[in-house]
C-alpha cells in the first residue's frame, strides 16, 4: 500500500514496478491510496494487473483496512504500508482512534515522549501535537536515502543506530515503546524501538522518517 499518489507515491510505485520487472522483488499488487481521483500517480503510471488505485481519505482507509487485518490467506508474510516522509502521523492517529474506541470510558491523551536521549538533535514541537524530534544526523540527508552501511551524506560508515541508542543505560526514555525513525524534518537516522515498562500505555507503531515520537496515554 503506497500512501499518497503525489510526487512521493509516484516515485515509490514506479521504483517498485521497475524492481519487479527486473526480478529484484516480488509482490501481489500495489495499492495507491489518494483522495484525488486524478492524482499524479494515476496520470503517469495508470492501473495495471498488479497496480490499483483507491480513491479515499487516508484515515478512513486505514480505519477500514487495519481493522480487518490480517485480511488475506495468501502465503505472503504480511502487507506493507509505504508512507511518504511526511506521513508518520497517520499511524499514530489510527492508534489514537483505536484506543478511544476500545476504551470509551477512559481518558486518552497525547503526551511527548519523556526521558533523555543522547543525540545532538533533540527538539520538541511545543505545540498541541506533542511531537518530539531526535536525530544523530548533523547534516541534511538525501530524501530517498535507504540508510546503507556507508552513509551517503558523510561518505563514512554509519556508527549509530537509534534502536541501540534508546536501549543504552544512559538513555532514560525506556518507558516508551515506539517504532519510529528518529529524525528532524531535515535529517534522518535509524529506526528506534523503546520498550514500555509503564502500564496503561499505548504507542504509535509509526515508522517515521522524521522521528515524530508521541505517546498515547490511557488512564
């Protein structure tokens, strides 16, 4: 599932098609979700036997699709959701809606991920979205970087891994479980996983290029 049929979605879908044609990957079908029926991806790529378009609001689509997962008996391990770098909030908001539906009598709020993370970049939005951005990068990363062992931005080996960072004793944020990419809007770094030790806590399963970390608190 490619989220968005604009410039990012068109690029991702075209890369998948090229890889499949060259025998580098295999998939059953690519779904491109966009509320615009005449989105760029439809105009430039069009429908195919292994590509279809869903004209729907993203949040509405996820509410339906994810509520029925797993929805296939195909032997594939799972379905993959491919968001653009600007969409980490979609999975978070889905978890938030699910929490409020599952526990309607409980108070569910959004809080900034607490604790100290020893990265050179660590900023909070300061807004009502309670977003926190963290990154080991001290440079602007390529937009479509796949984070190889040799960092293309500095021409040297990547010596950092956000998942390792948040598990280190010096990191005091081990009260949250979050699958996120810890980066600022202009930076990137590796995926972070922080394990929860706090009861009554839900966390977004977002995989964000920007590391927009937020916790859903249930009381």
